[in-house]
C-alpha cells in the first residue's frame, strides 16, 4: 500500500500520514486517516437462470432449516418427536403440560432472524462482492416478508410466543409487528442501499415478495398436497415424513452443487 506523507510537522511527537483505505494509531505513534469516499457501496444486480435455481434452493433450504429447528428443540424439550408436514408442526402429546414447550416455537424465528442478520453482516463496505452477493441472497432466502405477513394476517410463531406472556392475541399481534419491524428494518435497509440497478424499488420489492410466493406455491402448494395424498408419508429420520426428508436432502444437494452460482448476482 502506498502511503503519502502529508506533513513534516509533528503532532504531539507523532507524524501525520494518510492512506487511501484505513486509519488507526500506528503502534509507533503514527496517525493514519481512513477515507471512505472512494469505497463502492452499491452493486448492480444481475439475474441469471443459474442464480435463480441456486437462490430458490437456498430459500427452500432455509425454510426447511427453520422447521427442523422447531422440531429439534421440541425433541430436546419434550423427549420425543412430534408431528409435522412441510409447514405445520407440533410437539408430542405428552409435552402439552411442559412449561418449556414454548421454546420450540420461539426457536424457529430466532434461527431465521440470526440468518438475516448474518446476511446483513456480509454487506459491509470491506466485504468482497461475492460475500455481499451471498449476504444479500441469505437475507431474502429467509423470507423476511413472511415474518411480517404472518402477524398481519392473524398468526405466526412470534405471536404464539408473545401471547403466552400477554394472554391477549390482538395486543400480541401489534407487539410482534413492532418487534419484527425493529429487527428486520436495518438488514432490509442495507439490501436496498446496495442495489444500483434502475428501478431500484422494483428490484427490492421483487426480492422481498417473490420468494414467499414461490415458497407458498411450491412447498406449501405442491409438496404439501403430495404429502396429504399419502405419498411417502411414513415418518423417518428427524421426526419427519420420508417425503419431507427426501425434499430436504434434494434442495441441500442442489444448493451445495450450485452454490457458486450465488455469485452471479453481482457478476459483471
């Protein structure tokens, strides 16, 4: 890195230097000044068929991870697996009186919010374009709009958890909406700020809304319908029907084999 000497004068016995990228107090007493003006924050997004396939695989994988976190915590708390399909799950019958059963309900949203904030942490200025592409994709693959959608239309994990404390469903919905907006506003703001494309609002709304539509149509619509017809509905590992497990490993395999396609989002 080239360092340009700004002054021969000493400031409290220390020389002043400037770099193009960073600032700190040098261990030997040299001052460095950080400049952000030349750092590129925005990126032009590009959708390709390869990216869409991998992004959808990541979306379905995050959906299934959310459900597995629910049922796994339920297994730990209750001592046995409950029942589930592609979207609805429950703890075992003997767990109804367990005061810690609510932890299994809270676990899913907590996991999802952690993933969203993990994605947000990859959108910092000092991250590479590939890291930003993955972070951007990870945020929307966790369907943040779905966290808002559920309490607006009357339910959701978060409302169940808060209602167990407030014992007032309508008040719980309002509290949950406020908390969710508080949690996801900053990550979503960072994704919006990142978009350089023309029709920026359209790109943002597309990533916000289209994943939940795909999830509803494919996972809840097609896959749940197949399961309800009795196809591979016997329970197997992880307390899940065979069809759910086959789906989980399928989307995991697709994502792992094509994961580099995520970087095509910002590929020039």
